[in-house]
């Protein structure tokens, strides 16, 4: 499909894929998908389960290689050998499970795997003061005032844990932040908090890739929307070219939803089920059945 | 003890504008103390000490005298050295059931090298430590490669070694004991450092000093080094640790080497102190190490615990072992007593940690 919308800023995008495809044996996981991510923009990747979202992230983060197409980082063609290469190129993924250890303190989690040390030889030790200071500063930039850096991460709320993971990625040099379904396991309020962090990351000049199956979360924060369905690109829009209703309809596949609502109506013996059928129909067509 | 893996969600760090007054004081000292894994063990140790000091039936109340202290530190030290290493491994999320029998294997190997092959004692010690390191590497690699629980892997190692200890000793000596000749070159210096005593009229065992030193080193490693951070991480959530670049396999293998080499140290000490070692040495002791570590606040599920706590746990075992004798009770109650202590410690630790997690808001 189209290469997306007109570039809003000059220069090459931070990250761009052109007609990439990925096959697992004879299963087409991803076919001819193109998207780009620019600094200070949020690109939402939308799709239902099995749409190819995770295959796309895994290609972007270096877990999988791609079979066809091009992958460019700041205009240069790349072929990552592994997640380490992607991280070195400034692409960081905040995974669904956040890669934090619940029983460890916030500062230990923040620096886990890249611990700051001082001293030499056998006296080499963690620079605890520096670690706590940096962690505090970085979380303050996200609007979180940590009272006790020794607090275990497990006692934080889901949204706050997300913030720790994001702050960590940013501190260690991420230019492109991939958020894998950051709101899927969260309640309404916590989701709102995460969306705030998404906007904050954008305002700090990062390119954000926000992967979700919820258009209600994507639309308010997104600048571009990339829709995937069954491994193929269904559409790629700038915010000005689409609306929430349109996105929702496309995502769920309007016709499919209508069919579902009809089936439900037939089966509906309870008023609650009829209500669900009506809502589905509304989502599908924008007008009550 | 497996409860704390889902800590109570508190709301401590809040978004800006939630009002700053409430956190001006920071976290209170009491709460900070309650968070320490070793607190329950410390309270328990005080209680057990008071109990045995008061039921002491020896003339002159030996339990609470310095001579009594020599007795219970002696009993606690060999448990303590092992408990510290086992605690580190448990924090790293694994078990080592072969730790007990390894003390026997190491001591017997030293006896064999010295008595049968007339090696210098120090050279023998180096070989025994290297052998133990190899056993540790084997345990670690087997656990990582097979992805089987370390409980099963080290249970297998335990039984293999247990049989070998008796079998090889019988074959070579026609007895169930290996003597360590005190005529061997280097014996005197080695015994002074590893199997001797200090503080003259009371004669505390050298092992006590080794125990304290190892506790200090382990505490420093756990709390102040990168490797310590990795130990907590691989035990707390090895997938998360791997995702941020922690070498999970290397960390675990090193921890298995730690328990095996600590066992070698204890075995060497026993062999030098008693100038010989029984082929059944150490069998069954592995559970005491685990009890000490758990009483000291280690979570069975990994990711939480402390070396100081494990040492306090070993001290409680020492109190009980000596206290029951001094109280003139039937020594068989020792096991029952430790079982009750383990039960209580698990309960108290769980409670304390839950309270600490929810008290901070």
C-alpha cells in the first residue's frame, strides 16, 4: 500500500520498513508491510490477534530477520543479527511483561544488566548513590516522584512499572521506543496513565511505536496509524485522514462485525445479549440495527 | 514462604501534585527494618537463646557462659558456612541437595590424596577445591541444559556421591573411614589455619572465623556488586533478567560452584580437625543448610533473602543442638524443635514481609 502520508519533517525517518515480508515455512506471517516512524511522533500499529503485530515488532527489535523488503534506520539499510544490534541502533522494546523483577528495588531494576560501578579489581562495587540519583531524575522527567528508591518494583502499580521500563529504555539511549500492548492488562485509569507516558516520550523527541488492539487507546495519542490484518497492511493513515469510528470499524472488519451482530441477534434470548448485538452493529455500521 | 511473589500493590510513588507533605519524613526506620529479610531470624534467635539459657540445667549455667559460646559457635559454624552459600544459591532460584554429601566427598578426597598418594596437604586442598568447583559446574550446567528443577538434578548428584563415598573408601581402606596423617607435609600449617582453635583458654574453632568472614563477603557481594544484583534478578525472574542482558547461565553456574566449594571447605576443615573423615560425613546435612537459609528469610521461590539471615539461621540451629544437651532433654527432640522453628520462621517471615509491603504508603 501507500508509503504513508507526506513527511512532516525533513530528513529520513528514524525507522522505516518498505514492503517487508516474513515467512515461517509456508506460513505468511507478514506480507508487504510498510511503515515509518519519525522523531516526536507516535505511530500506532493496530490489529486484532494474529494480525502480524508481534512478527512486526520482532523484526523491528532484531529478534527475527525479514525475508523480503527493506529495513532502514535513519536512512541506512540494516539487517539486525539479534536484539543487541537493535538496541545498539537505538531501538528499544518495552515488553508486555516489562522485564522487571518484582522483588527487586526500583533502582536495581532500573540498572539491571547495565549496573554502574566504581572502584577497581576486588573493590569494584555498585555505585548505589549514582544509581539512585539517576533513577530518581529519570522518573521525575516522567512525572513520577519516587519517595523510596529501595521500594520493590512489585509494589508499584502497572502504570508506574511501565513508566520505570520506559524511563530505563530512554536513559539507555533509545531513540525509537516500541511499546508492546502496554495497556492490554491494565484498567481504565492505569491505561490513561500509560497513555500520558506515551505522549511524554513523544514530547521528548522519541519515535514511539505503540502496538495495541484497542483503537480507543490508539486514537487519542497517535499521529499515524498502521492497520494490519492477517499479516497484510490494511491501511496507513495520518491522524487527519481518519477518525476513531473509522479506525474501529476497519480494525474489526466492518462486515464481519455486522455478521456477528446478526448471529447474536438470532441467538439472543436475553435482553443483555440483544444489547451486545446492538452495540456490535453500531460499531460495525455507525448506526443502530 | 512462597507468598511474597505477589506483593501487595502500594501506591507510594505518586504522580506530581499528589501533595508533598506526606513524604517529607521519608520511610520510617521501623518500616525499613521490617523490610529486612533477616529480622524474623534475629527475633527468633533472641527467643531461642533466652529459652535455652533459662532451661539450662548444667552447673554454672554453661549455655550463657563463654565456654558455652564456644560450644554453640562450634556447632553453628559448619552449618553457617554452608548456609551462606546455600542462601546465595536459593536467592538465585536454585537448590543444591548435594551440598551435604559434598562435604564428605571433599574430606575423603583430601584424605585419599594425603594418605594414599602422600601429597602435600596444601596441594591436596587446591585439588579438592578444584574438584568441588568441577562438581558445581556439572550441577549448574545440568540444571541449565536439561531445564529440569535443580531439586532433581542435585538429588541425583547427592545419591551418586553418597554411594561413591562409601564404595571408594571401602575399596581403598577396607574401612569406612579415611585417615589424614598428621605427618604429611604441610599438615601443621593447614591445620592451624583450617582446623585449629583461637582465644586460648576457650579454644574457639577456626571455622567460626571462616564463617564470619564468608558471611561478610557474601553480604557484600549480594548487596554491593553487579554479580549480587544478577543473583537477585535470576532468582526473581530469570526471563526478565535475560531480557535486559544478565548472563543467567553463568550466574547460576557460579552459584552452584559456590555451594560445592563451600562444602569442600567444610569437608577439608573436618578432615584436618579430626585427622580423618567418615565416609558417611555430611549425609542429611543439606536439609539443615536449607532450614538455616529459610529461617534466615530466604524465599523458596528465589529472588529474596540474605546471607546474614542465613547465618542467624545457622546460629539458631547451633543454639538448639547445644541447648538441648545442656537442658538434659532427649536429643531426639532436636529435630522436632528445628521443625517447629522452621514452621514458625516461615510464618513470621511471610507475615512481616506482607506487613512491610503494605505499611509503606
